[in-house]
């Protein structure tokens, strides 16, 4: 219950950031517009988040005839976890990673990259898939999608604010003092996306530990997931995925690990800590 309350609170904070943008640029009327826009984005996230994310990464749905081992593993794990069979997708690219999406277990999708299929043995791949199905069972996929949508909007507005500052602002309520208005735009454009990332981190980190533990218990092979995480972390350093920062928390390991600055704002807990917990897990 505490984790659920914290998540609702943090999603509210993301919405609040969007409302602050509206207040800065349009005063009370801007706040109302921003709040309505946030509600609209949340509605869109609920119904269409899976399609948006899968399209963003050019994921292709596969059948058992096309990917027999992958689909068979997902089906077996779904039955053991008492979940409906999700759709299965493959994302093109050498960077090894995986994610789950969908508004509920009845509308879930699990996606893996071509790269992960190349480097994982069966037990490791089973552990990764069990982790993603744990997110589905825990209904983390909806929360992650809403957070990604709101964070994406905040980052987009921050980019607009930076350009506006360069070109003299665009009429926020503080524009009577031109220099102050431009400075405010710059501060807003830097602080807001950082705050959005920090909120995403808070939402994602506890849920990653929970999904790891659920996966270890489901497969009864926590060591296999621990090994997979270590291999994925090493590979991410060499071959980072070309991922949108707003969606980085969806993946099993941080897809931006190879980018020096962004890894300091990782939405994932350290792999070393995740491995340590898995090695100590009693199944």
C-alpha cells in the first residue's frame, strides 16, 4: 500500500510540473489548460501507450512459427504466473534489452531486442522474460507508460522554453521584466526536465527490485536473472540503445548506460545491488 501511495504521489508531482509550466507561460488560464492537457495525456497513455512505445522502437509482433523459443518461453511463464498470454515483439537492433508495456495484463505486450536474443542462453532469457511479466502482473506497465508520457511532454516543453529564451521569450507572465523573464525560461528549461527524471527514478527503482524478486521466485533460478543483468549491463556500456530518455525506465536495464552524463540520472537501481539481492533471494 505504501508503494502504491508513493507512486500516485509521484505521478501527481509530474502532473504538477506540467501545471507549473502552464502557470509560468499563461498564468491561471495557462494552469487550467496545462491541467486539462495532463488529463488528456493520461487518458491517451491509458489507451494507446503500448502502441506508441512499440511504434517508437519499430517493434514487430512475432508468432510462435517465427520465434518458437521466445514465444514458447513467454507462454510457459505466463501460465505459471496465471497471466493471459501477452503479445510478443522483437525490436530491431544490436543493443540487448527488453521491456513490457500495456494498460493491464489483458492488453500486455513483451518486447525484446534482436541483440538480447543473440547473447542470452535459455535460462538467462527466461529470467529476463519473467522480470517483464512481473511488471505486467504488478501493473507497473501502466504506471511506467503514464510517467513516460508526462515526462516526455515536460522535456518537450523544456526544449521549447530553451529556444524561447534564446529568441527573447514568448510572453509569460514575467515578461514585463525582459531579462528576468528570459532567465526564468532558462531556469525552467533546466530544472523541470531534471525534476521529471528524478521523479521517474523514484517511481522506477523500487519496482525494479520487486520485479527482480518476483522473477526469481517464478523461475526458481534467481542466479540466471542475476547473470543476465550482469551481461546486459556490460553490453549496454558497449552498445547503448538509441532510446528516448523519457522511456528509459521501461527497459530491464538502463538503455542510456553508455552515455556518460545520462547514466548519473539512471532510472534503474545499480545492477550490482540488484544482483546482490537476487543472489540472496530464497526460493
